[in-house]
């Protein structure tokens, strides 16, 4: 089987790139699991928050929101819906946040209580509001990327782990994935938590990408939660909650190094957070409806690693999206497609340099 571009990994990174490259390139995507997006891409909190993360991430998020809104316009139901974000804190904490994020709005104590009446009044002073934050229908977005990649002629092979790679003598690679041998001019490493291991398979230097586990639980509540209510977090980002289908979605926001694999929930983390939500709100969190854990894979500087490897020609990185892989997917895929095809907009040269696999500071040893 031949491809112009072989993408390894069928999460949101790989699928969005397949969408952005097909039909201009013959794309083959291989996914190790029997189904697509079984790992982190189906385990997120499903948010797009334009004020979350460093400046490069915020830029990519704004672009992605605009692109997903355009995508959504052609679909029967919107992929994005408003889910404002309220960040609680002391006056000093909130002023510091507002200083760095001019598009946030200052909320008084009374204004915050009006928007989130479940809060216990004594637990915060003031808040910052991001009225532009969105909740994303991630399955619908993944399905859009997948169906448009297929319509553009891409081949998507599940149950096909890439296990061997060798130069093909013409500047490309021959890759064994499941039963198949695939020849490709360019290989894209979109293997999520496995990305550094994948790099080794191709003789590339790992970039110090570390998977960190984080959990989310859906809990029932004793008192009803307004389904249109905001997402709420404290300024130290030590937890968040938001309404979700008549229940409450909560996360203890843990960030614990973990091996690449099928990450599992640590029950005590959720139990501790349920107690805390009970202390800061009056909703009365009750039983856990379901809970999951995923891996946020990050480079040392917290930015994605995107671009060609300078020492292994035609090996392209699309990894290290950390906690931003959903909200940046459309823009990162478009940027990657431009880098692979050629024709990067001059105005994006700075962004591409900031994400380059060759940038300084990558390649730290994994934490013990
Ligand atoms: C609790 C939690 C909440 C989050 N909330 C948000 C949020 O609200 N907004 C946001 O933007 N981001 C969020 N994220 C982050 C986001 O989910 C990730 O950044 C994103 O899903 C990463 O996508 P990916 O495609 O790189 O990785 P994955 O989805 O993990 O995909 C990588 C794929 O590569 C495959 N693979 C690995 N090795 C091989 C191989 N040898 N051969 C073939 N295939 C292989 C794997 O099986 C896997 O399917 C959250 C993450 C967590 C854990």
C-alpha cells in the first residue's frame, strides 16, 4: 500500500490532519486500537476556552473556534454551544488574571452569585468571566474530521499498530502496521502519549513528552443544576465543574506523570473532589454516574511539538497537545497541512517556530 502521507494515530490530532490533507494528498491513517479515538480524545472535558493557555495556544484556539463554527454551519446540530467560564478568587487573584487576559470581564460577588447561585457566598470574593468559552460536541467533531477525510480519499485502518519502520531508499519509509506494509513519503507522528516511543521507532530523538493523567467524573446532585449554567473553577485551577446532561461534570485537575496506556481512574481523587464540591456549592453532589481518566501529553514548555524533524527527513511531529488538543485541533491540523504541503503563510512563520520540534528546551528527561 502506498501513501503520500502516513498518519500514525487515530485520535483528534491524526483525524483532523487527515481531514486537512485529503484530497490534496493520498493519506493513510493507522490506529492501533480496534476503534478510533479510544484514548485521550474521547476522555476530555469537551471545552474550547479562548483564554486558556499560553499565547500560541490562545491564538490557535481562536482560529479553531472560528473554523469549527464554519464547519458546524453545514451540520444538522451545532458542534459548539456557549459555556461561559467563571474563575473565582480573591480580589488580587482576579485582578492578576484580568491584567493578562483583556477579553475577560470582572464580576462582582453579587454578579457571580447571580450567574452561579449554587456557590456558597463565603468561598470567594470576586470572579472573572470568559463569555466566549464553548462546550464542544467532541464525537460530532471527530465524526466530521473522519467522514471528510474518507470523502477526500483517505484510507483509515483501525486495529493496525505501527510496529516497524525502515527507510525505503527514496527518502520515505516502509512501515509495518498490523498485517500491512505501507510505503509513505512522509510519516506523521500523531501517537499521543506514545509519541516519543514512536519517534524512537523512526530513529528520531524523543522530545521529552510526558503523559500526565487527569480525570473527569459525572456526578448526580441532590439539587437540580441549571443546564445552561457556566463552568466554574478557582483561580488556582485545582478543580472545575459544569452542568452536563442534568448532572455535574467535575474534575480534580490532577496532573500526575503516568505511562502511556489505558489510564484508569484513581477513586480517591474523585471522592476528595466530591467532598470539596460539597464544601464550595450547595448542589449536594451524590453518586458517581461515570468517571474516566485520560493522558495529557506535554513538552517541558507546555506547547505542542509540530513540524518536520530536522535529523530524520520526512518524519513530522504532531504531538504534545497537553490539555489543548480539542480546542486547537482545526488550526493545528491546518498549520501542519501547510507545513507538509509547503505554502506556510508568512504570518504563521513565528507560530511554526514556537511549535518547532527543533526549538530550545525540549528533550528533558521524564520525571522519576
Ligand atoms: C481529563 C481531560 C480533560 C481534557 N479536556 C480538554 C478540553 O476540555 N479541551 C481540550 O482542548 N483538550 C482537553 N484535553 C486534552 C485533549 O483531550 C488532548 O490534547 C487530545 O485528545 C490529544 O489528542 P491526540 O490525538 O494527540 O491523542 P489520542 O487521542 O490519545 O490519540 C493518539 C492515538 O494514537 C494511537 N497510537 C499510539 N501508538 C500507535 C501505534 N504504534 N500505531 C497506531 N496508532 C497508535 C493511540 O491508540 C491513540 O488512539 C483533556 C484531556 C484530559 C485527559
